[in-house]
């Protein structure tokens, strides 16, 4: 028959409280102690009863509630440990004291966080873990279900964490469909990066996947899913060569005006919303994702606005953006159109936006060639493409930054609009503008 006893640690914390320790005895060969993560003032502990002292009739109400809650918590922990002892059918399998200690620590961790899974469960694959990850995080963070469309029937949740997990899980399954959580080490992260290089992914994409994978592993480690957790998290994968292409893909001002002033015929009316959303971002620095939270109520004056204030969806920055005549004209066009949840613009997915923008740019012969240099591992890839193939939703934000620099705005002024946090993010754009000024000086002065 097992016994569970409690005692106080001899060491007190800065508040004078001591941690309650637990001792579990099952047999002569299975005795183990651990920390309960509960603290109490020594004067409130009954050493004879190995429990929280009973409250007096005349007692401070706050103290009484605190002690009663602690006693109840301690009783629940006792029940939890007893249940774990019953469920653990083979205690003799723990040969060393370290094994027994890890088992008790795991049981106590489970008491505080039911999502913790047994590290010794060597049968837990990454695919199985992914299901638990989604189930727990979707409840904790109130993920919204994805709108099921013909484009992606498998997308269950409309949440960045789900998208990141899906991207990593797809590639890990392709690399090793039977990858076990207990077998993940620092080398696994190296192998994952090498696998993505062999698959032909560009280094920027690989870096993103690596960052997603590390985020997921951190979450797993905090909940006890990793056997080699600290080593996995601290491991540094080989640094890949990155050339920042961000400022290359932007519209020249005459190209922007072509799109802004384009008159759509009846056959291409569906392009008009995409054009207006895109141009509004070009004129205000917004990301495409920001349009999904930009409501008409964000604007300072409904009938004659000068600015709007909103919280960026990606970074949670609170930004105030001022309008010019061109952006105000777009606002006036949509302010009286009924939309879902009071949004300024009717919704349009990123995929549909990209297709429409490419079609518009091609119809307007925006076909100048741009060369994009990227790396796949150590292999350099130079790709020359037409602007109508390169244009995308984020082209708008880059267009805003480059043209503001050309007009003489300071990086600090631009960053107050875009929400960029440091000068390094501005440098690729500044380099493009400096090169353009140099070329003008050499060719036209």
C-alpha cells in the first residue's frame, strides 16, 4: 500500500514562505520525493498532521480563503498522485532513482497542466503530437474555424499558428513519417534544414520553416513532450546566406498611376475590388492582412476623414495613418457599401488578390524585367521575371516605403506609419533609392 506524506522545505523564499515537499512510498525499492510547487508560511503549517493548519473561528477572511484553497489543492494533488500510481502498472520498470524522480516530476507537472504528455511515451509521433497541439492551442487561444472553400478543403483553422504547424508537418512527414517526439534532438533540426535544401526551397523560406519548427518545439518542451528539450531549443542550425529581396518588388510611380486610374470594363469588374484594396495599401503602408481588421469606425470623421487609427493584425501595433486625396477617394467609394462586421472593404482572399493583380498588371503591360537573387543552401539562383509575374499583395507596402524615401521622408517618419521597429528593416529600401539617385546623377546631370 502506498503512502503520501508532506513536509516543509527548510529554505524560505523572499516572502518568508516555504515550499511544500511530497514523499511517495510504495515499497522498500520505490521511494521518491519531490516539490509540489505550493508555498506556505511555516506558521500556517501543521507538522504533526502534515497538512495546512485548520482555520480559527476568528480569522482574517483573506487568510482563511487562502488556507482553505491551499488545503483543497493539496488534497487534489494527493488524489492525483494516487491515481497515477494505479495507472502506472509497472513501477518496477523504474530501475534508477533518477527514473523515479522524473516520473514524480512528470506526475506533478500533469497536475498543473493536463496537456503534458509522458516523455517516456516513445510511441508518440510528431504527427500525433500535431493533433494534440492543434486541439489544445485552438481551445486556449479561441482559434476561428477556417471558411471552407474550393481552394483549400484541408484548412481547418484560420490562425497563423495552424498555418505554421501545417507547413512544418507536411515537410517533416515527407522527411520521416515515423519521427518520434522522444527522438527529436538538435541534429533533427539540422536534418530538417538539409532536407529543405535538397527539396529546392529558397533560403528565405527555409529560414521561415526553421523559425516555425523552433516555435513549435518550444511549446512542446514547455509541456514536457520532448525528451531532449533543452538541447533541442539551444541548438543552433547552420546559418544560411540570405539576400534580402524585399525592396526589389515595388511599383514605379507611373506604374502605380496606371493601376490606380485603370477603368474596368464589365468583363473585368471583379478586378476592381482587388485594385482598390491594393492601391489603398500603396497609399497608406498597410499590409493586406490589415484590411481584414480595418473598419469604417476606425476613421476619425465618417464623411470627411483625415486619418484612421487601428491595431495591426500582425504586430499588434497601434498605428495612426493620415490620408491624402487619393486614399480618401478610395475610402469615399466604399464607405456606404454594406460589409461584414463593418469592414471598410468587402473581403477578398490573398490568393484571389494575387491572381487579380497579375492579370491587371499584364493587361496594362507592366512588363519591365526584374532580377531576383536568392540562395538555396550555398547555391546562388538568379531569376529574371516580368513585373506582372512578380507583383503581389506585399508589393503595395514596398511601393509606399520606396516612394516615401524618394520624396525625402526620413526613415523614422516612415517607420511611424509602417510599424517597423528598427533601421535595419529600412536599409534594403534605402539602398534601392540611393542607387536610383546615383544612376540619375550619372545619366542625366
